[in-house]
C-alpha cells in the first residue's frame, strides 16, 4: 500500500489544483498515457524510439548517450524524480525496492509532469504520450493510473548482466558489482515486472526476438492502441548496436525459472496481438 506523507497544507492545495486541471484536460480528450516498463539494458530505449516513430509524444528526452547511440529516450526530470522516490524509501536503482511512501512534494511533481505530457500530446496527431524509465518498475505505485496503458520488455539475464557489467567498468563506478550481482539485480527487476503483470496484464515483448518478429509485435500493439491500421517499416532496431554475445545457459535455478515465466507471458501476449 502506498502511503502519502503530508508536509504542508499549501502543497496539498497545489496538488489538488493540478489534479483538477489534469482531470479537466483529460476528460474531454482522447489522449492516452503509456508507460514503458522493463529493466535497464532490456530494450526499453529501442522500444520507446520505435513508438516515437509512430507519432507517440515523448516530450523532451535524450536522443544521444555515450552507451546508447540512439539515445535512451528518457526525460531527465522523470529520472531525477524517480531517483528521489527510491532514495526517500531508502533504495536506489541498483539496490531497488518498491516505493511505499510518497512525499506530497514528489506527488506534486508527478502530477505536474503528467499535465505537461498531456498538454504536449494534445497537439500531437496521435494524442498518445509515453514515459520510459527503468526505475518505473519500482516507482510505478506513485505514477499508477487506472486509465494508463503499460508496455513491458525483457531480455536474457546474461545479456543484461554483461551489458551493465561492461558499462560499469567503462564509467569506473564505485559499485564493484560482479556479473552475479548484476544477474541478481536482473532478478529483482523482472520479479517486480511480473508482480505488476499479475495485477494488471499488459503486452510484454522479448527484446531477444529476431528483428522482423519484434517489429511486427510492436506494430500490432500500436494498431490495437490507436484502434486503426498503421504500417511502418521501422529501422530503429539496429542489430549492429547490440554487442552482447553470451552463453544462453542460465546457471541460477531461480533466474532460469523466472526467465521461463517471462518467455511464457510474452508468448501469451504475442498470441493476443495476433488475434
């Protein structure tokens, strides 16, 4: 259960005002909000980039990063806010846990961002806005909206672990995580991803699918979201930028069990898209 911590009456009034404006904007429009959820290095950036090609509004996002040549498609304000949410609950992106307390000032910022995204998307032809941040897996209770659409993605644990391990060495961080540590982090994120799925099922894509299959699944998801046929030959997914060559063998039994469950869910959701 998410607990809101009240700091000042003035903040409460501001929050209620922004929520009222948000609802007034939302009620008469056909605007849809979409959240892309999945662990770091699991295809969230690629997926979000493809969605932008379809006309989905992302707002101001990064389109070029040292470890993501096409940009991570993340909003720095959202990153900063979700880091604050995690920190407030004594967590971090690399040592995560579910957000259970929500300070009112951070809730206020969430509503401001939603309102800004809503207003931006109303001038967009598709009237759909999306937010992507891997931290959202654990921060979702603070952002949750019954009318929001979720879209998830996952990737083989060995590929995720190797990618994060290599990046940590390159940036010379102070975590000193081993490959096993990163694999355990993969387990935490994707366990939570499945928890969210069990509460509210959503389309889950496998980033390890071959390119044609992956693009077709995204296209079918978009057609269902927009309620109309749209054909787009996306070139955003560039296999030349995917460098992790790893063993497919998963040595940890609990990781293997979780990965098999993710494969099962993605197959179920793919079948739904094909109907």
